[in-house]
């Protein structure tokens, strides 16, 4: 089945036996962050238990669904206020504007068939979170700030106590590296960061300092593992790869030389046979 749109993902909800899904190299994954794809897919498919071979915990599902509801609700708010309407709309035509807004809202609901179900499921908790955040944070939900454990795996600092922080999901990986440099004394340029969530056997690499935690799908309660790149080991690996490449090139050249020699020999034999035939 070709997965090229979110409507194709939604159609999978008609398969209640579907428990595991893999998405690789699709239009969805090429234009969005891996974390956003994972979170949105989990919210749209209620029966999914594994995504890209990684298990989905109850906590992750709850956060994904609440984040999904929040994003759709913001789109609906923008549509009702006219923010999503065409910029050349006449401000004097209130009836046309109302019709346009209603059309936009209907389109948003059509694109998000599980929105109403998830809204009913989470609205009480989300309203409580919004109220407790105070008036300055209205419209934000608790998932925008997450609790993380940052643990050094470097030989020089693995004995140190891990950091436990409340961090906004919009924070970039580069800022996390700077934090680790101060806390664990690790060179920023030599840090290799991975994160894992509960019961996940496959940590995900945070390989771009300019991307945010949200991009990678880092959730509340996740653990970030900080390793330090061994320069000498990296140089040895690089030397081994270069040596292996040179060896293969030499083997190919030898193979070509043998083939050329065989072809020349065949030509000499064919020439000698032609001369005998003419005589």
C-alpha cells in the first residue's frame, strides 16, 4: 500500500488487527521531523503498538494524542478567526467571511477524523493543565515542557550523577550539548547524543545540533545518553576503511589486467589460426 498522505494513514484505522507499522522514505517522512511523524501517526491510529519497530508506551500515546488535539484546535481557532482565510478576502463582506471560515473548519475536521474523539478523551486534563499554567501560558499544554534525565556514558564522567531537568521541547540539540559540556566536562564537538524512551531497546540519535527535541520526538520521561567520540578510534576506523578501499581497487585493477591479458592471448590465437587457414 502506498502511504503518501495522512488520509492514507487514517484509512489504516479500518484495520483493527494492525498492531505494527513501518514508515521509511515516504513523502510524509521526507517533509517532517521523525518525531512529528511518529507522534502524529500514533495519535491517528489508536490500535498501534509498535512504530518503526519501537514499542509505544501508554505515556507516549497520551502525550501524542494531547499534542495532536492541541495542534488541530489551534488550526480551528485560526480558521474561525479568519487567520487561515485568503489574504484578498474583502473585509466588508462579513457573510462571505463567515462562509469561508465554516468551509475551512469543515476541511480541518475532514482531515482529522479522530479529533473529536480525542478531544472528548483529553479535554478535562488539558483544560486543567492550561489553567494551572496561568493566564500568560494560555493555549499551551503541559507537553511543551518535558522532564528529562541526561546521563553521561563517557568513561571520564559516567560516575557523575545524571542531570534531571524540565526542558521545553523547542530547545535545540546544540543547547543540550552546551549543557552537557558544563555539567560533565565534555567537548561539545566530540559529543554523540542519543535518547530512549521507556522500554525502547533502540535509542535514537540526536544527530543535528540545529534540530529541536520536538523534531526527534523526545517525550516526557525520556533519557538522553551522552557519549564522547574517541578520536583515536575514529581515526583507526577511517584508516581501516581507506585500506579496505585501496585493497578493493587493487583487486579490481588486477582483475582487469588479467582479463586484458586473456583477451590479447585470444586475439593472438585467432590471428595465428587465420594465417594457417590462408596458407
